[in-house]
C-alpha cells in the first residue's frame, strides 16, 4: 500500500508541474529569454560581407 501512495504522490506532482508550466506558458517564456540572450551574444559581431 505504501508503494501505491508513493506512486500516486509522484504522479500527482508531475501532473501539477506540467499543468503549471502549460498554464503559465513558462516554456515559451524561457525559450524567448534564451533566444534573446543568444541573439545578444552573436549580433554584436560586425560582419563585412564582400561579394
């Protein structure tokens, strides 16, 4: 019986975390922040393209 309670608690925790991430759209916010940081790093280089 302890195993079932532990399994239920773990599943409930996972579902709760996934719901919060989905509801607050946290995945898109984190990716948007990371995208901006990457662009700040790589857009600072001056590029001189000659054809």
